[in-house]
C-alpha cells in the first residue's frame, strides 16, 4: 500500500482544479522522490490548466514548476544526490542530453525536453518524482519559501536580462512589475543596470520604487515612449514581462538604436513590428524561455546573497482556484507560494 498525498489536479481545460488524495508514486531507477515543502504559483500554470497554448499539456495534470523540498528517497543507480538534500524542481524536468542544444549548453531548447507541471506531473502536490540531473541544489542559507519562485520567475528574468545584452550602467525597461517584474528590477539593479519600471497599478509602481527602480512610469496615465525618449533617448534593453499584447509593440518603440527587446511573458496573440524601424535602427527582438541549469545556479546565488528577494504571500493548496481567480484579475502583488 502506497502512502497518500494531497495534490491539485486539472481534469479538463478551463475547469477548477480538484484537490484530492492520491498515492505517492514509487521511485523508478535513476530518479528521486522529493517531499515538497512549497511551490510557487506561476502565470504559466494558469495557461496550462486553461489549455491556452498551441502545444497542450497532458490531462489529467498536476501543475506547478516552482517546487522545493527535501529528497525523500533515491532510485537505483542514482549518484551525486542523497536523502535529505534540499532541491528544487524547475520547468525543465529533463532533456535528452545528446542533441545540438543540449551539447551546446542550451538544454532549454532541447526538442525532447519534458516540462514539469505540463508534459509530466508537477509540484502542486506533496511529493514529486524528479530527475537528479535536472533538479536545482538549493544554497544552504536560502529558505524554501525564498527559493521557490527563483526556480521559474527569478530564473526567467535573470536569463531575459542577460539576453538583452545590457551592461552595467545601461538602461533597461522592465515592462510589468508583477511576479516576474519585481524580481527583474532587483536582478538588474544587482547587475549595475539602471531601471525604468512600467505598470498600470500604483501599488506595483510603489513596489518598484521600493526596489530602487530609477524611473517608474504609470503607463495608464503617461505616454511611456515619449517619456523614455525625452529622459534617456531610448533604452538599451527592454524586458517585457507584461501580458498585454500592447506592451510588445510599445516596447520596441522604447529602444534606442541597437537596442534589444526580450520577450518572456506568454500571452497568446501577435504584435506588429515595423520593418523600417527594425532595420534602420538595428533593433533586435528576441524570445527567451526560462534558463539553463547554469543560469539557475547563478540566479539562486543572487537570492542566497540577499541581492534578490521574492515578495510572496503564503497560501494553501486547497485555495488554488481562488489564487487563479486573483491572478486572472491581476490582483496579486509579488508571488503566491503554496505551503505543501
Ligand atoms: Zn513559470
Ligand atoms: Zn537535447
């Protein structure tokens, strides 16, 4: 008889999750069983359970890819990780390790990859089976709740900032000060980059100010393009974490010549790109998806050194459907972390 665990399960797209008791899975050889302590709630989880994206997740599905916990047991043949180790289970559940992307340190682009809480069951549960080669090892001085959202939100924006190619002293626009944006501001500042934070909510802009954003703009009240062009002649980089499609075309207009805009938010839809502006001003528009295992080590290290702090509220697994509703109406400041 297997031990039982609570899990939140999506049975149909667009329907509320069902929290129920299911058996704890057995550990296959080469894998580990992690007893989860916490899991952050990511906007992508909402997209997953709504079936919003062109590639659909498995059903039924346990969502969640910001899970942190303790290794409970290790399968046969596992080396380099032991019972009691503190680990995190990120979006990149596993990759092939053999393709051109894996071999060149771009495992996040592996076509054979599996994704936690999407193509395999995720971390809205008390236990998860994970791949020892793809889990994060949590720094000793970083708490579980402090680490959880670094696994996706922190990692995503850290990599996204690197992908803008901005340097210390340059200007970056962080569009959207939500779960991703509030971390992006901190990473950018820690990297010596000057920050312009954009949002439509005063509360979020107050948070941006408290995180030492150099300029904050309420885009519902002021024209951000005009203000950025006037104040600094355009930004070197733009990181779009906002989910309104409008932020994407606006972002390109905020760039100075040779600027790079990086997209990390994932609303469905398209945006218009002026060919003339892109060519003449040598602008780059680039997508970025989470980050590699090396990026994850680096992004956790910023948090362990106290340079990046996740603003979070603890919640319960049973409350997941209310959390999703609040997320849909943009009522969440910072991040929600579920205690498991
Ligand atoms: Zn995520
Ligand atoms: Zn691969």
